C-alpha cells in the first residue's frame, strides 16, 4: 500500500499517515509497533513523555526495515526546555530509540508559564544543525508562539502537531500554519473516543455510501484536508483498517458536511494550561 507523503518547509518529506503510540503500555509497545510495521506503517510518532521510546526502538530494530524507509518522530517534554536541557534530552531519546537521529523532533507544548519555549526552539535548531534531527517542529503551539519563535530565530517549524478532529478544527491555528507553509499534524484525529463522532449523521452516511467504517471516513476527511494523521489502536485488525483510507474519496458535499461539525469541542487541555 503506497502511503502519500507531503513536503515540509525544509524540503524533506513526511508520510501523511503515521502510527501514534500515545498511552500505549510500554510493555506492549514493541508488539503493537511491530503489528503496525507489518501492516505497512512506516511513520511512528512517540514522545519522551509516553515512556515507550524503548519499545518503539526495539520494534524498529527487529523489523529489518531499512532506516531510510522509516520516519520517526519524538518530542521534548516541558521540564526539559530550559538551558541546555534539550541537548541532553535528545541524546537520551536517541539512546532509548536506538537511533543516531530522528526524522522529526518536536517541542511538545509551549508551556507558557515556564517561559522557556523560545529557548527550547533555539536548542532544537542546534539539534537539527548537529544532525540529530532531520526536521524540527512544534506541537500544541498557538499562532503567537509560532510567530515569536520564527521571528527570533529565522527558522519556521516544519509542522505543528495539534488536537484536531471534526468537532475541534482550530481554524486560527491551521490558517496561521498555512500562511507560513507549516504542515498540520492532527493528534486525536478521531476525538479519542470522547464524544460520539463515529455516530454523527454525515460520518455514518458517508461510511454507508463508500462501504467503509466511520473511522475510515473521518481519517479520509483529514487526508483530504491535507492533515498528517496518527490513528492509534492496539488491535491488529483496526491498525490495518486505519491505514486503508486511500481506496475511496469523499465527495465535496460529504467533506463539507463533516467540516460543518466544528463546534469548538476540545477533548483536551488548552495549551496555556499545560506547563
């Protein structure tokens, strides 16, 4: 199965569908990531906070897949943003992953109360220049954070990974990213099961029309919006199903009906609250 890739601001390319391991039990991570790799995923998204980088690394090493066929993302946690801490944190993540470099390294949250996100970004530029991360970006950053770090360093993030699903589309953030050429990655693309997204009438109708599952419809909606997505599951059948979203296309009417579900329905915390 050919997974489309998108070009980042720095010229590197990123697979549009990846596999996320948020809240995946560290003891189960190797098995679950192995299932994902066997299903055809080549883009794995983890973070230091998740506590499962070692399991990801073991699965990658055991897969036999060439390093240049894999795209690996990890993230810098909030309490490592100050001083030279990001430089130590990336080395620790690389050791746990068993890699010499990652394809994408993100500042996990701006953590504005700490006042260190600009320093963190400056250090990520150093990390990129040292060859330890091919591309660098941010996660959960609002337009004001992005504009500040880009103005201060002259380096625009390659991506902003944000909470994004039909009920919560963050148009202010996505518009700002589009204006700067920043790719949007959607975490929680299915709303983390915290509201009945898969029972919404436009989703159910499109699923029936195309002979696919409601989850596949929502993932396809993301794809056609140009988002990069990380569906997460621990079940092999669903892992495969979530990747099988390229054999159909939503009509413009179906796409618009799902887009109309936006109601500011966040299922997580606001970036100003996570420090």
